């Protein structure tokens, strides 16, 4: 075995391939052919700009409630690498991950793999070892050329399509939609819950003969109040099949409702009788770390979210506005320098009273707090930069730049690195402190 400790494996993986991102499936096909894997179980593959994690979590929970052993693969992690590979919602152990890495390493020979490609194959090894009944796989980037697409899904899900990762996917929704549509397969079910799917996606589904189900056409979300009520944990809703007229009652959920709807549709496509499940028990308490997560900073409520592109921050702004905070909204933010920073911050500009841009130590791609502050101050907003989130929170404790009260709201958002730092400080009792290297990848 090359290494016996996960830290050592991850440190090696971060520098084992010449580039961090190297889209394409040829190298993966070579290594996959050398791995001795059992016959694959049914597979749900989830792509999308935002909302993938919610869909994977909900689909996995529904399948587990139906009696299946479920292997789920997501990225990136927040606190610990093993969060990425879970069996029935339990992360695999470090020792098992190390053994899986070693199997992939021996099988690859002289084929070079990226960090994400290596991890994807290791996940498949682990799922084979555990003989899972179903796999739910989250695409890392795009879809057509992503490592996860090496496996043919029985159900393909696309949660949303927005502008992100332009350097790899294109700078318009038509190009990005075509990349994400690449996870669809001929004569297999495909589900899209983007309310305005690009023509490229619709055309590709038609060209290959995928059985495409669209939100708004084939099924709809019907809420008791406003059609798109964004308040998590507040509104029950119904998922209505427009062809049969059958309505499924869904409890209030803390995850993105369209992603939960996609999960229900995907699980139904695998033959599960979702109506027979106790959805209040299965979905009612389902949460994801760092996704609209509530915490406390002293007596002040905190909302933590991984929003780091304009589509995600637009949704976040809806949630913040719906809370109707009577005091001030203070936002701590850190993002990667190659993101659309101005576009991502704009939806929140009219809602935030004071901005605290923060730095991310040891993250070369992170935007400096000064560069974030320059973008924010250009709009005339109140801004005070800090070297780190810890420094910003320390400043708030001492009243610099201001003191927070119980009527205020502290919003912490941005990259997964930002959220990892926030949870380590503000919610250490519900997160695992990482001892397994950096987050890796690009989010």
C-alpha cells in the first residue's frame, strides 16, 4: 500500500496529476476496465448548477426508507473527506477509504488520474465491496465529461442550469445545458426541475430518445401559499403528476423543494412506491450541513449557506428577505477569485446592512478580503474586511465594527471553504472536525 493514512493519500492526490481539472473519460475507462467490480446496481446520477446535494440526500433517504442499502457519492466535503462516500447516510471509515485508494492506485498502472477521478473510482470500489442495492452519484462538474458519467445511470436528474464554471462548461445556458444533458441515456428516464430548460437540453433528450420528465409540464409543485415560497421548514406542498392527476403530500422540508421533487420522481422511476412511505418521517427532518443551516452567535441567529454563484445567492436573498429580520443583517463572505463575485453579491446588496468580507488562509484561489471589499464598496455599502472569519467574529464580539443583538441576523456564505470555517466555529457540536486534508477541487 502506498499510504496507510488518509491525510497522506489526500496530500499525494492533490499533486499527483498535472492539472486539478482534466475533463474527459478515456483515462477513467482504462482504469475502470482493470478494476474487478461486481455488476452495477441501479444508478441515479444527479447534475445541476445548484441543488444537487439536496437531491442526493432526499433520494438516498427515500431509498433507504424503502428498504434498500444505498451508496451515495457527493462532493466536495465540508469537514472530512469521508463525507463524500456514504453507505445508508453513514460515511465510510478512513481505513476503508485508504484500502479503496490503494486498489485504484494498483489498477491504474501508469494512467494519471485527477483528485476527483481517483475519488470517484474509489467510491465505486467501496460500493461494490458493500454490495449496495442502489447508487446515487453527484456530478462534480458539468456532466458529459465528468468522472461520474463513466457509469450509465438508470435515472438522470438535472436540478438547475445557471452560469458557473464558464472556463469548462461555456458562458451561456445553452452550452451549459448541453454539458449537463450528457448524463442522459437512451430509453432511460431523465428528470429536469429547471423551470426554463435550455433548448439544447430538450434537443439532446429528443435526439437520443431519453424519457424526459419536466417540472411544470409533467409534474408540478403545489404549495399552500405562494408558488415559490422559499422559507425552509415552513410550507407543506403537494407533488402533482400532470398525466395521472395523482397528488403526493410532502411535509415542510429544509432542503430545496424542487430538488426534493426531483428526488421523489427519480425514486419513483426506479419502481419505489413513494406514497407508501412516511414522508414526514423520511423528509421532515432532513438537513444538509452548510445549506440554509441555522446556528447561533451568542444571542444572534446565524444563517450559513454555500451560495457562491448568482443563481444560488438569488435564492439566498429570497430566504433572507422572507425572514423579515427586525434588526440588521450582517454578512460575512468569502469566495474564490475566479467566480462572478459582483454578480453573486448583487442580489443581497439591498438586504445587507454591513458587509464583512473575509480571507481564506491556505486557499490560493480565494479572493482577498480587500478585493471583495472593493466590489462591495463600489455599490456604496458599509464594508469592513477581515483576514479571516475567526477575526471577523472576534471583532463582532468586541463591537468592531458593530455589536450584534438577538434581533439581528448574521449571514455567512460563499465557498465550501467558508462554510467549513463557519461550522467549525459556530456549530462544532454537529460537524466533524477534519483531519483529512483540504477540500480539494474547485467549489
